[in-house]
C-alpha cells in the first residue's frame, strides 16, 4: 500500500549515506588538494561573472523599487539601509545560490552522470580511488568555501548598483548612502548572510554529486539527473532559507 | 596445484529483484585463462564487476586471491583490486585526462602499487609501447579512434602488471581487423606476463584466438600453438552464459562438440 513511498525514502536514505561518507571523508586521506583547487576555480571563479551581474542588477532594481515606496513616507534617504539589509540578509545569499545551483549543480550532475554512464566511476573504483574522496569531497569543499565569497561579492556589487541609482537618480550623497548602508548592518545580519551561503553551497554540491552518481540510462539519464539536481537544489535552497531566517529572526 | 585466483560460489546478482546473473559458479587458478561467451544482456559484464567487488552479490560468495570479498568493506577491497587490471567495455578512459595521465592513474592511485614518481613516466611509456601507441602520450581520449582507445585501455589494465586481468568485450563494435589486433595484444599480454586472464565476449573467434595462438617473442607475432615448437595453450576454459545462467563450462574441444542448440549458435565449426 505504501509502495509509492519506497522510492523517495530510498533516495533520502542514499543521500544521507553519501553525505555521511563525504563528511567522514573530510577527515580521511587522500585529500586531492589539486582537485579541490581546480573545482574552486571552476565553481568559484567561473561563476563570478554571472554572480556579479545578478548582484548588480538586483541592487539596481531594489533601489528603484524601494525608493518609490519610501517616497510616499518622504524617506528616500533610507534607501541605502533598506537595500543593504535586504541584500545581505536575503537576496544576496538566495539569488547567488540559485544562480550557482543553475550553473554548478547542473555542471556537477552532468559531469559525474556522464562519467557514471561511461563506466568511468567504476573504472575509478577499480583503479584504486574512492569516488567520494576523489570527486564528491573536492566539489563539496570547493562550493561551500566559494559560496560565501561569491555571496559577499554579490552583496557588495549589489550595493554599488543601488548606490549608482541613489546618486544619479535619487540625488542622495555618497556618504548618505554608504553610511546608512554600513550602520544598519549588525553582527547578526552578517553572520546570517554568510551562514546561509555556506549551507547552500553544501546543498548545491552534494545534491549535484548525488544525482550525478546515481545516473542510469545513458545520455537521456544524464539529462534527467541534471534537471533533477537543479530542481531539488533550488527547492532546498528556499526551504532551508526559510528555516535559517526563522531562526535568526527569533534570536 | 596453482593458487586459486577467483572463485564464484553460487553467485546471484539482482537489480530491483531482477536477477542479472543467477547461481553462477566457477573458479580460475593462477596462469589459467577463462573465456566467457554470451549474447548481449546475458550477464557477462555483471560477472566481471562482481569479481572486483564493484557489484555485490545478493547471494552466494566471491573469493578473490583467497579472500572472501562478498561483504568486504570498500577500503579493504582497494588492496585486492590493486592486484587486478580491467578493461571496461567502452574502455572507460577518463576523458578529462590525457592518455599519459590515464595510463599513469593506477600507478599513482592503487594503494599497494606505490610506484616511485620518477618511474611512472617510463612505465607508462613502456605500457603504451606494448600496445604500439607510444606517440599518443599528450593526446586526449576523444582524439583517438575506438580501437586505439581500447588499446590504451589494455595498457592501463596492464601497466601495474597485475596478477589477474579482466577484459570486458574487448572487440565489441570494432571492425574484424582491429578486433583481431586487439585479441593479438591480449594473447601477447597473457603469454609475455603469464597473467591470469578472463575475457568476456560475444564473438566465438575471440575465444578461438585465445585457444589456438601463442605469442612468439622471437618473431613478435602470434603463431599457431602446438606447431613450430610453440607449446599448446593449457588451462583455457570456456563458459557460455544464457539469460544470467551458465549453460556450458569446459574446454574448447568440448565446446566444439556440444550438441546444445544455443551453444552451437556461438560456435563456428570448421
């Protein structure tokens, strides 16, 4: 009767097993530093252009929309603080994570998926390497390290975008904007703004690896794994974001 | 009696309840060769993967080099796998690595091989020279033809000079000339290194080359075994698989004489 639950429950179980093995792998040699650096370059530096663009234009629209609302209260000079809070707490982490999920969860899933269907994962095991240590660990480490960095950059670039609007269109002074933006941010905001991307980074990479490694059914299977990885990672980003926000709001 | 290298004891492997191989038993000793014949989907590849512990049996037990690997943890398996070489069906070369890095991979990663770094390059070159591809070191697998990739796969499987070498459909999808060249290389590896060899194939001709030819180091060519002073091939067994079950086990002669209609389809009689 409950057969329909079997597949999702088994998937969750497999995901937990993979996560646990990756976690244990953090303390197990070999460490493959070169692979980790390579992934940091591909995932982190490679995502930089799109993350910068996303951050910049989000900052611009935020400033435009907020200023319009603030105008009704005659508080346009509060644009800086409002944009800063929204970006650092929510939009920066979530938008960056979604962009990185679209780019890298897909990239990881399709790369590992292709390796799986061409027996390269089996070859790796047969030739003496554990795919969890060689493939999963470097990707999870690289993404969870780079994600906070990317988010910080996106936040900053977003503020620059907002500043351009504030300065040229809203006629705010430079110090008005930046002082307001800087003063409003508390320790809590920054911690939350960096904890979120750390968690999202782990989710993006581990979900990408999970779907990649369980790919079956040839090239069609690779496509399916890629789509699933992006969808599942994105959904988890929203769900976990709600949980983390709730925790920090209650603090 | 030579050391027992691999033993399958009533092994069944199933996927989602569907058995891919069922109640398979056989054994192979040091220096012997085994040819597993069977149509596509008869479970040949599953046998090879189970032999290395890449797949786990649902029932029965697998013994590799005297150790029961049926439920052995992956970490321990790496030590045993280091004594084995395998050529996968589509070669399974790492396509982000160069040919040199591919062949060097087992030397650098097999836990018990521990090849000193300065010896990696010469050994890779030697292995590639063996398969006559020494000029491809810096190329990527995608730049090579199917037959060449298969040869690199053979070099990678043998570079650590393993005691047991497994070949999964080495001639599948190749033209007859290339297929025979590949088989010649496999016979050469077998006779030069005296490695225990298991080959899985759909082509009866592959088995026949294994049974009838020997590599002659003097002429550097294959010669008919049992003539020109070449010893006959000993210790070669055939296994025929049908729908996951072993339907025949015996020598080439017994295979040729079998009256079973399914087996006859595989066997080309002179």
